[in-house]
């Protein structure tokens, strides 16, 4: 399988490109609007045809490139059925499968950061793309946009920590230069969730964070509910 982890420096967002080297089919996970031309160049150079853009959630810190990529390539867009993004071609949930060539991504609903968070898991359970649900040694915030510490704790423990220990975790962001973790590492070392912390421990940690709102919150959320396009251009 072709795999590339791409980075947006301004928002520390990871975009993931996965492709079938035999059929040429590909998916992009969480593309950023400002990097669409970069992503298209990768697809061209690697001889790939974009079949799906998959969103892990409605982002609050950047505008998605999903709608523009759909316009330019004819791909389909996927977002959680609970995200409120009617612009998407597929509203996915637990048990949905996003196929590209010989490969597929299983969808697991992981609400808590937002109601519409999902994690995409490669069918052989070797890789999980967790968006803002689970970071490397951290997790998404729970203090806005339908956030709930209790739901996030349950989502991570039920949908992600039940994957094989060797499953690689690829997050939606990292702010310290880290690129990948594993289920085993996060179960042991995540300071918010690891080491047997209870849901009460986790809720107390999250309540004490006192974070400022994302700088682009008021722009990003409504734009992303329209696939990164103005409402008139959503389809």
C-alpha cells in the first residue's frame, strides 16, 4: 500500500494519503484547503486516482479541502452521519466501509471531542486514523462543539484501545514533532488516559485545561459543514 503522512505547518494538521499501488485508487484523510494543490501533485506523481476524501470530524481550526478536491477530481466525500455536514456524498457511521482498490477503511464512531468524530481503521487493524479523538500522549479538547469528557473516554477505550496493541495510531494533529504512536504506547503512557486512569480522573484533567478557543473557530466550523465551500458551491 502507498502511504504518505502530510503536514500543514500553520495548524499542525496531518493529512493522510493511502493508495492501492495495483489499482491506483486512493483516499485522502483530513485535507487542508490551502494544501489542495500539493495533494493533487502527490496524486499525479504517484499515479493515483482519488476516490474518497474522508473527514474525521468537522474541524474548528482549519478549513477542509474536501469540496475543492471533489470539484477537481470527481471524488466522493465522507463525513460522520452525526456531523451536520449535509454536503458530503456519504454519511458514515459504525460499520461503514470506505473501499479503495483492494483496501478498505472501517469506520468507528468516536464522539466526545465533537458528536461527529469518527476513527478510520485499516481493515487489517494495522493502522488507525484517530483525528482529534486521540493524539500522541494527548486527546482532543472537550470544552466546546458538543464536547463531553465522559463520552470521549468511552470512545477511546471502547473503539480504539480495543484494537491490537501493535496497531499504529496516526492522529489529526501533533504540536511537538511526533508522527506516530501505537495502541500499547497510549494505553501505558498517555498522561490523560493511560496507566489505568478512570473516567473520573480523565474528566478532572480535561476540566482543568482552561484552553483558549481556536483562532479560526467562527470561520472553520460553518465552512466545514459545507465541505470547505460556500453554501452555494457545496455540491
